[in-house]
């Protein structure tokens, strides 16, 4: 029994070893076939990958980076390479434990694709420089330019703040020496209460970019008042005459619209009506714009201090009107051997434009046509086309009627009958008869019946 059991066990072990060998051989064959069909490839990804800087401390800012892209070598099957994109590859540099200064930071790469792995990244590390973010207070310097208008005085400007907090990289913040604000008072007559942009400048007056200001603007208030003996009055242009027939004045402007006057007598100054008039400007028979520089007619003891004369512009335009002209229709494009009957054969053209131009126009300036090109026999409805010659300021408002009925047909040749010449004297035509002369030809005349002789 023992001998038989041993023989069975021996044969089982022999078969088991043969089965294991077969499995190994099958795995080798399958792997070999799979590699031949979908081989493993090791190569550099063809596009550079941007380096992501991660976990930068809150009080640190990147000053510079020597390298911003890297190349990655990947091992993956061929079918993975066929679909692999740059979005599936990440290259990063961890900055979480770094302080201000220059550092060499290793690069970490990974590929987000199955059956793929990163073999190498180039460069292995990048050199970066970090700076601390700082903030400090910098004084505001107000630069005032110019003077208020004549007869006005300005008080000292009042700033909403005298210092500004400048924040940013330590190197840039250290270069800011002042915050500049420029206020221009030239020609001012009203109180000033406006917000102005602020400029961070270095000690050479150059603008420093890359820093933030808090607040970004400052408000300036300046009280502007008029001095005693001065008053602002409006300017009114005085016109004499009328424009040419058919023209009208559409606008009158003065530049400046107001002037400042001065008087030693406060009562006289207060008694002014609020305006001064110019010397008269003659616009008689004018048909175009007029501009002239005129002096003011001021009372004795009152002088103009801001302007000694004003520019007056008078806008003159032709009166716009309308006119109706009846015009016969002209046919164009009618085919050969065709006849067109129009209903109606004339139209009314209503035009608008400057009155003097309309008055000078005649029927010769208006042409109304019907284009019958390619039209066949039958009844058609055609919109007439209007062409106006002369100044282009005239336009067509309406054509009446807007549609013309056109009957196109071929003419028929009707034989012309002749009458017999007689020696009888000419008869007097009755009320329903047509008088005939010997030898005349009548068209479509009726034939008389023979008369019986008693």
C-alpha cells in the first residue's frame, strides 16, 4: 500500500511540475505577443511642461525664476503614448519651507495616465529668488500748479490723508520715496472737492510699478472765492439785419460765454443786469456762417479783466422746404417690336431741400424713368426711378403714384382700305358724317350701299 501511494504521489509531483512549467511558458508567450502588439516605449514627451510653484508662503513673493519649463521622460505602452497629452503631465516645485533669498528647488513630476510612469525630468532642479512682502507708510507730496481765474483767490488745499501705505516686494517698496499728487488750479472759479490718483515715485521722480497703495486715491478740497470788485457776467451778441431770402439763423454762440468785469464802485457792479452786450454784428443778406471777434459795450467805470473781446459764431442755414413737380415718364429697356402703354404716363415728384435751391429748379432737373428691361408682353406694375440733377442737398420725399401700370403688347398691322375717286363735287358733311376730299384715303371708313334708280 505504501509503495502504491508513493508511486501516485511521485506521478502527481511530476505532473505538477510539468503543469507549472507550462504556465510559465504560456505567460512568457503571452507577454512576448503582447509586447510585439503593444510595445513599451521610453521617450521624452515632445512638448515642454510648465513648472507649477506650489505652497508659496503668504508673506513671500517670487522675485525671479531661472527656469519655468521642464522636459519629462516617460515609460508607457504605445497605445498610451498615442493619446497622451500635456494636460496629463505635472511638474511642480514645493516652496512651502522656503524663506526670502535664492534657492535651488528640486522638481517633482508625475503622469496622470494608466500604465505610464515618469523616468526622468530635466532639469532636476530650478533656481528661484524669493522676497518678503513688506508694507510701510510713505508721505503724500502735493504739487500745486497754476493760479485761479483772474479775480479769484484759492485757499490752502486740504488733503484727505497725508500718508499712504505702500505694500509689495521689499526691494520695490524700499525704492518708493514719496507719493505724488498734482493739483492744477489754472482758470478755476469753483470750489474743488475731487479725488486724485496717487503715483509712487523714487528719489529721481521715476514711477515704481509692482507695489500697491492703500488707499489708491486721495481727496483734495480747495475753497475758491471771488475777490471784491469783480463779477462774472454773461455775454450776449447783438445782431443787426436779416439773412438772405430763404435763409435763417439757427444758432448764436460766444466764446467765452461769460467774462469777468471789474469796477471800483460796488454799487455800479451790483447794478449790472447780469450780462454785457457786444458791438453790433451785421448779418444782412448772409447765406453762410459768420464768425467775428467783437469787443464789449461796457459802461463807463466797468472794465473787462478776463477777456477784452469775444468770438461770436452765427450759424446760418437755408430754410428747408418742399416742392412738387409733375414730370412725364421715360421708358427704358423696352424690347424691340414691343409697345408699352403707361397708366398714368406722368407722376408728381415731391422734393425737399433748401428753399433757394428748390426755387431755382425746373422740370429739366427731374427725370423719372421706368425700366422695362427683359419684360415680356402682358400687364406689369413698375415703381418709377427718380434722378435729380443739381445740388445734392435736394432729396426725393415721395413719388405719386408710387406704382405705374404698364401694358406691353405687340402692335398689329391693320390693312388700310381705299375709296373710289368720283367726279362729284364735295358734299357738305352732316352732323354724323366725315367730310371727304377727292382723292383722299380714309382709314377703316364704312362702305356705302348702292342706291336704286327709279
